[in-house]
C-alpha cells in the first residue's frame, strides 16, 4: 500500500521543514522529506522538467517503500529566482499523486529574520524587504489555490505553527478544506 502524500508548501523560511520534521519525530506513522533533497547534486543544473520527473520518481519509490502511513513532502508551489517567480506546473502535483494540499503561511517579519540567518547563496532571490516577502507569499498562496483547485481538492491553509492542523490531517486521513487552525 502506498503512503498517503501530503504536500506542504510555503516560502523559504516559513517553517515547513521544521514543522514536518517535528511531526515525523512525534508520530510513528509519518515520514518527512524535503523536495529539494530528492534532486541529486548532478541534476541541479538540469532543466525544470527533468528535475520534476526526478522528484516524481523519487516520491513514488518512497511511497512504495515506506512503512509510514503518511509522507509529508515539503516544497514550493512557486519558485523564486533572482529575476523572476515561476509557478510550478499543477500537473506535477497530479503526477505526484498528492492526497492533501497544504500551505504554511507565516508572518513575513519572522520569515525575514530566519532568512537573514541563512547563507547568502540560498537567499539571492530576496531583496531583503518584508514587502517582497508579502508579495511572494501572496503569489505562493494564490498558486497553491490554483494547484489544489485543478486537482479537485481543498487547500489546507496552516497559520501559526500549523502543527495541530497538520497532525489532524495525518490522523484523520482526510482534508478539511481551506481554513486556518
């Protein structure tokens, strides 16, 4: 049986990995994986399509192998670069077989604090202002709604630390629809 797949999107620094890893530590039936970690170093310079197929193959393999009941894949609905914001093709999420669509919405001032603590190479896309983070988070949320809508599924919007809402999804095995908890 395949593990259920929850996709947790949000801006870099929103707390996606921290949240999903905390849940995986505390709930035996959950595994957490960062989408970027599934792309081998050699493929980072390849085209977007090839990287996405690498993620699809890796997630499918993980879902087949895992003894966990649920897999939380954290990543992004949009990708920020120094020059642009690109929207991830909604078809990728369909091909991944996402069961629950989630997004972590975090206070941009907190995101800014976290990003300032990261290596400069990982934040080249950011101009250092919270205004830009607000705009990027709005784009991420807007595209997350499109992605979930095209899949015919609700979007779970997590605010605050999001732990209880994500735990509820894992335990219940269903999505509750858009809303904050």
